[in-house]
C-alpha cells in the first residue's frame, strides 16, 4: 500500500514539473519564464488540494446527454466525419462490460468533453503569480484561487514582469493541461491523500527541483526574443486597473473579448429589468400552482394573472409571462371543479361517473405536480450569462419554461374544456360529451382522451355488465341510460324499463342500447314474472362465449367489439330461454288458439249452441238478465260441444262479461265473453289488448246474431201445404196482396242473406284464418319477447283493419252497423208479418170448429185483444178488411226497408274501392262476383262525384 502511495506522489511531482518546465511550442514566438522554487511549491500545493477535494459536477450523471452534446457540437462545427467516428467509438466503448472495463463511463465522457471545451475557449492567461493561473479550475468546478498575500506580498513588481515574459504558447498551455488533469482526478475521495502527499514532499526534492529550473532557465534565455511593446503596455494597463471580479484578463484572445461583451450585456439587462428573470420564473411556477407570487397575482375582475404595469420589465418578457400564466389560469379552473364537485356538491348531483372524471383529472394533476417539482428544482440554479456553453446548464429560464409547458398546456387546455362542457352533465351524458372531444387527429390528444375516458367510463361499463349478466340496475344516482320505474308485474316488460336517450353516450349505438335494454329486461322478467332461476347459467355461458367473465372490470372504453359480443351472446341465450319458458311452461301458443276459438268465434259448434241457448235469454231487457245464469249457459255450451276436450286452464280462463248498459238495451247489446290471462301471459294479453279483442268479439257476435236472425226469418217464411190451402180460402184481393208482400219479404231476405253470408265468409276465412296463419309463422321465427309481442300486435292489428274496425274505416264501419240494425228491423217486420198470417189462418179456420172451441178461442181473444195484430173474434167481412189493411201496411214497411237497405248498401259498396287496405277490395269481389251491383256502384260513384 505504501509503495502505491509513493508511486502516486511521484507521478504528481513529475506532472507538475513537466507542466511548469515545458519548452515553447513551435508555433509561439514568446518564451516562458522558469518558475522559482516558491512558485513550484505553490503549484504543487494547489494540485494536492484539487486531488484531495470532494467536489462533484453540478449536473446529473446522464451519459446519453453528454454523448448527444459531443455529437451535436461536432456536427455544428462542420466536423461530420469526426461525429460519425465518435459515434462508432462510443458504441464500442458502451458495449464493453465486465472485468477490466470502465465502470463510470459518464465520468470519462464528461472529463473529455470539459477538456475539449476548455481548449476551445482558451481561458485567460495570468502572469507571475502561479496560483492565479489555476483560477480557470474555479470556473470549471474546482477549488477557489489562493489569496494574493500568499506570494505577492513581498514582491510587488513581479507580476508585471512575469506577464510580459509569458507568451501565448507558454504557461497558458501548461495551465490547460493542468486544468484537464485536475478535473480528471477530481473524483478522488478521502482527505488521507493530503497527509501522505505532504509527508512525501521534502526539502531535498525542492532543492533538486530548483537546480532543474535554473538549468532550464539558462537554456530558454537564448531562444527568447523581443516581445511586442504594444502587448506589454496593454497588459500593464489592465493590471493597473485592478481585478475584474477576481479574474485578470491579459490576452487578445477573441473569446475573452466576447466574454467581456457578454458581461456588459448582462449588466445592461440588469439595469433594464427591475425584476430578475429568476424571480419571474419562480412567480410563474407559483402561478401554475394557483398561488400568488411576489409580483404575479391573480386578478378576480380580469380573471387572469397580472404582472403590475409599474414593474419595469421588457415587453417581450411581459408577453411571455402572460402566456405562461395561462397554464395557471387553466389549473385554477380544473382544480376548482374538482374541489367543488368532490367537497361541496352532494353525491347525487355529481354521480359515480362524475367522481371517476374528477379522479381522472386528479391523476393528471398529480403528474403535473411532479413536473412542477422537477422545474422548481431547476429554478434553484442561477441563470448563467449569455454564452456559448449556457445551453448545457441545468437551469430554468422563461424560454425553457415555455418549452417545458408545451405538452402540459395542451393537456390542461383539454381538461379545462371538458370541465366547462361537463359542469351540468352527469352519467352517460358526461361520458358522451367527453367522447366527442376524443375524435381528434392529434395522437397526443387522442391518447390523452382515451386514457381519460377509460377511467371516466369504468362505472358506466360496470353498470352495463351488471345489467346484461345479472339483471341488476346499480344506478343510485340516475346515470345509466336504462331507467327503471316501479310498476305492477303485468306491466314490467312494457313499462318497467325504458331507454333514457339523454343519458345514452354517443359511443353506444341505438341498436346496441336496445339490445342491452332487452337483455336486462328478459332477466328481470324471468326472475319476477316467471319465477325462473335457470337464466343465471345462460349468463355464465354467454360471458364464456364472449371471452369475458362475470367479474367486475372486464369491460372498458375502447372495447366496443367486446361489449357487442357480450351483449349479443347474452341476449341470444337469455331470450331463447325466455321464449322456451313462455311456450312450454305457460303454453302461450295454446292460449292464443283458445282466444281464437272462443273470443273470435272460431269454434263453430260451440258458438252455434251458445247462441241457441242464450238467444231467448238475451232477447230480454239487459237489466233483467242474470250473469250467473249466463255463466251456467256458457258451461252448458262448453259441455255440449267439442270445447269440452280443451285444456282446463284455457276453459277456466273463459268467462261471461256483461258490459255497461243503458235504458232500453237488450241482452244482445251487453253480452260478451272475456279471457282472463294470468302472469306472465298478461304481459302479452294486456288490458288494452283484451279491449281490442272485445271490440272484435262484439263485431263478430253481432254478425253471428244477424246470421241467426236471418235464419229465424227463413224458418218463419218457409212455405208449407197448410199455407197453400189457406190461400185458396181467402178472397182473391187478399190472396194477391199476401203473395206480393211475402215475395217482397223473401227477395229482401235473399239480398240480406247474400250480403251477410259473404261478409261472414270474408271475416272468418280471409281475415281470421289468414291472420292466424301469418301469426303462427312469425311465432316460430321470433327470437325474443319483443318479436313475439310485435307479431301478436301485428296479428291483432291485421284483424281490426281487415274487419272494418280500424280508424281508417270508421265511415264504412258506421254504414255496416247501420245495415246490421236495418236487418234486425227487417227481422221484426218479418216476424210480425208471419205472426199476422198465422193469426189470419187461425181466424179463417175458426168457423169450421165446434162451438166449444169457438168459446175457448173467444176467451183467448179477450186476453189478446190488446195486441194490434189480433183479429180473432172479428167477423169475416171485418177480417177480410183488416187482413187487407195489414198486408198493405206490411208491404209498405217492407218496401221502405228494402229502399233504405238498397241505399245503404249502395253507399257501402261505393266506399269499398277507395279503402286503402287491399283485402277490402277482395271483399268487394266476393259481394259482386256476378257484377249485379256494378250498375249501382257506378251510379253511386257518379253521385259522389257530383
């Protein structure tokens, strides 16, 4: 160890000796004076202080920055080839690792770079006092120079003399070498080196060194020439002026002149600026944190940071400060929104999406705070003079601050815009507004907005996941685009949930939102209405098929394809399961068929038997009819027809319903059937749906009643042999009148029967059967409950429109019901006619009966004398008169009915071609397939045109 220390000491001595006794360079004309022993001691002492110091460079160890600085300096000075050579050498140097390699590569590169810069700048040369030559090390990061009293106190004239003796290539070059060496060994640590080096330095070594110096001095005197007198006097003048900031400049080097100009420029700037740039930088950093500085303060009225006008700064500086303070203004806006939202506003006003937005903004501000910490650290370093090496310093100026603030300014401006747009928004509306700002061509803005949206939309996507896979609506602050409403079980599907368009974000399409809504509704419908729990397995299968899980956090912004896949898989499985439950467990198809059979009168034997047994009862006034008796008759009709073989659930759902009635209404006017559908079938067969079924039933029931009435007329008017014999006993005039009236009645019946028969055929086959066939096909292809509801709605709408019950057929419907009423009136006329004929027949055969029978008939005639058509008890002559008068009146009534019927029927026929529904034209074809009504239709059309 001692040998190593001794070897180091010897190397230091040799280095100092060579630096101080180096001969002149070939290119220099001046010579260098040989230093004395005292100067040698001073130089060696200074060298030991440098080697034993603990000084470090004032910048961070960044190898890449040093390499780039060297390459840039070589390239800008026109040495491109040297820059490429350096790059190749550095690549080889950086790859060498392991034993024997340089560990601290940055220190070596930094040393070489500083040596190169010192040689380029050619630092000031100093005379006589050798310690002053080492002041260059101070500027390079070394120790301060020794005091003047150390050497010059006893030799006042030595400095000027030495300054004239030293030339451009003399001691200045030695100092450059010594300065480079000092920086190279400045990494040595430990104060123990001082003692070792001092002990090794002895008087013997000093004497030897003095002898060497004397010899060298004699050799140099012969080679030294005359110096330039001008330079001598210039140096003397500079010395007489004294020290310039501790540094004496005694050279014509243009670099030193430039340095002096820089110093004068710095002094001029200080005179023009009342506030230094360092203070303004610190105030700007304060303003960017929302804090008032010493000079920069926030003006509430102007709503900006203001530098007072009375402060003397250049206009360019004031403009730059104002631009930089924009970042502080934006920061106040963003930070104020976060504070107000999280601390002052209630949770229901901000919501979970708003809280996520504030959290995302706070994360961005945290990154912003870290940047400010770095900048504040750099602001602690003083701003150097404007010189060539100022760009590599680790300091902070306003211009550098503008570069640092370029990216934060963009982000902060975006956040401020989002804050302004989202102040009154929440939930999906807030996410949609932020998404619109993400559609930007700048990659920086696009990436920033996507990162922000991933945090903002996380609560929204969690709501979607919970709704689609679990049917749970976790929306306590009303932020989701699916709105829940408290309703009864039968209205759960139609009214329980709906889309809230104002909360639907723009990155979720309307079709996707509808599928999301339907999937969650299906789960809730299965759970609440169907009491089913198997859907949970379908949800797990859907998540597995979509490549996700049922856990939280699997979906996020930017994963629209994954969201669509998950929704599609869940909807497909859950909707299929729901339809299976409706078809199998609750027998939806069978219930639809039962409604068609009983409410739409498709079960012919049941309907015919029901009309036969309830007809007499329904002919009574409505207020005298018992609904219990009608219910019993309904049960009898079911047991007497094939309806008895239907499912008991369907038959139990069929009931008698008596509609509200007015004074004078008959049982036919208030009688109806209803079908009681229970949960979940009442989701399809709602009250409004059943009311439309009731309208169809009343129409079909009246049509069947008209058919039943015409059948009754036919039964009464059917001729028989008794009637034929009766005609031969009447007077000829009465007989002709009777035959004419009967014929008119039969002709009118034929027309009415033709109309009713074809209308009934059209309704039963062209309307009901065709609509049912289409409905059955659509049920088979339905994929969800909405499709099933749509198919049933279309089925019901088709029946109503084709049956002349729709809104577009109101006029035609009124005409049709007027015809029905006219046919019922004709039924009453026909019944009255044939009752009178029967009474006339009984009266004419009275004379042939025994006396007892006559007395009995007279008693009966007394009881029925109040009836206007009773002719019993009258004489034969009076009977003939009354019969003729009755037949004339009935003939006139039939004629009036026939005329009114023809007029109404013509109007009905004329309105059919102008109906919009194509099937109503087919009804026209059936009614006029013989073209019997074509002339009537053309005449009616002409009247309509007139």
